[in-house]
C-alpha cells in the first residue's frame, strides 16, 4: 500500500522535536557539567583559588543549555516543516509504502474504532 505525506502540522512537529532535542541536551549538559565541575575542583586543589566561582557554570548549564537547545530546535523545525509543506504541494510529498504486520500466534485481532 502506498501513501503520501502531503502535509505536516507545523506546531506538532516543532513541539515534539523541541522536547526531544531538549531531552538530549539535558543529558549532555549533565555529563558535561559533571566533568567540568571535576576539572574546576581539581584546579582549586592545585593552588588556583580563583577557579571556585566557575563551579557554578556546570549546574547553570544544566538549566540554560536544554532551554536554549529546545527553543532553537522549535524554531528550526517549524521552518523546516513549513518548507516541507510548501514543497510537498509542488512535488506530492514523501511516498511511503506500508505493509500490514502479520498476526502473531495467540494474539487477538485489533478492530479499528
């Protein structure tokens, strides 16, 4: 069965993409924050006392980086989705082929509502 995706809702694509990107950015920010805090703490122990104020950069990055990344992803994905909708009107959109999944033994068939 062939189907065409001719239109995507800009707000739904941008919102979901922004949340996904912000989630990935949060994980990366936590990892980077841990390493940078250890480096700055090590600098303080090596006789560089001016390094201690920089220990707040890591926790601050955990908040700012995902927000910035999520907003940026929302804007970019909204633009890309709007362009896709424009170009899909000219070219017909993506052509996808769907194949029904064979029923597994012991499962009850699902009747669409």
